[in-house]
C-alpha cells in the first residue's frame, strides 16, 4: 500500500486491480478496519425477481470493481437478502464485500430465528454488521447480539433509524459501549445529525452509516432546475448526486454513506463521489449557502 493522502478528512488507498483511482476510506473506531466511504443501500432496488436479476448482479459486481464494500440490506426489504446472497455467490464476491443487515421483528426468539434466516439467505457463515432495524425491540436483540459477537457470529453490532425524530433515541445507545455502529439519516437538505448525533458518535468511538443522502429522491426534485454551484465544480462534482454525497462524507464522523440505486450510470456517479477532494469546512458552508439560496 502506498502512502495515504487525505482531502480534509479520511484516509485513501489505491484500489489496485479493482479500482484505478484513489478510494477514500474511513476507519471503524472500535477496530481501525477501513471501509470505503461510499457503500450500497438495497431498499426497493434489490427486491427483484428473475427479470431484473442479471442487471442487479452486474451492478453489484461493478460496485465491487469500483472499490465498494459495504452492502446494507434488511429482512424488511422483501427478497433483497435472498437476491444478494445468490448474486454474490454467482459472481464470487464474498471476500470483497462487507455485509450489513438487520433484525426487524418483536421477541427475542423471533429475532434469533430471523437473523439465522438472514445468514442463510445471504449465504454467509457470519455477518459483518448486524443492526437492530428502526430500534424495534432493541434491548432484546442487543442482548442476543452481544452473545453472538462474543461467539464470533457477528463482527459488529449496530442500531438504525431513518428519521430526525429518532436521533435522541439513537443517542442513548452511544455511551453504553454496546454498539459499534449507528445508522441515521443525514443529507445536505436535512442536517440535524450535525448538531448532536454525529459529534456524539465520534466522541464515543461509534462508526456511522448514513441513509437517505438524497432524501428518497426529494433532493433531486428540488435541485432539478438549479445549476451546480461553483464550489461543487471546484470539487470535481459533475452531478447533484455527487454534491450530496461529497457533502455527507465531508463530515469527519461519517464512516460510510449508503445510497441505493438500480441504475449502473447512477452507481458510477455515486462511486465517483468517493474519490478525489473532500470538501473542507469552508466548502461545506458554501454548499449549504448555495442550497439554502435555491
């Protein structure tokens, strides 16, 4: 590995045969393991049948070729776990990817059953990150996951939600030393996580996964008639998708952002946000000013 360089924050590596460009990585605070800052969400996009199977398998393979590792899914996402497991097996990608899934059910016993099903659907002997989805019956599942982490069945444990209103609930787990990751919503349009949740995660050594960087597409609708601001062009952004992702990864407490897509061109754009310069504080403020001005 060559000497790392940085933008404003975050380490980079040379992806060798998998990716010719510098891929920005961040360390998981608990272990120092490095993850690329752009991952892949699978809500709605990987709940597919035979007709879309090949195109999604191609997308997942391209994600890996571009240096991506983190694939985030859930039993809540229909057949996504099953599809991902089959695609990864077909393309021989098990060793390249970091699997993050969730438990989303009431009852400790039911949680054990559902998580075991996730192992089977993903076709993996262990899950890199198991998260309690939307804090449903969170204490019961965290008790199980503490045992499973000790036994080596899961590598990391996390909690998730997707609303601003949930941030105070997520915060109460950060100082208890029982979670390695917290997943929350954060975007250029909705920046509430900057005020408490992200700084608290950093202070307590908890990694972060960021969902809703595009606000489920609403940010694109708002940006449709806006030119890219000058600061975005200076950062090498060619699309609003890259602006939104660059803004998110510029926060030093952000470990990985997980945009979902079913479009190969959009994937290429998203992954390009994970290379090149990272906005410094002045650039972040300029992006906010440009967004607020409309």
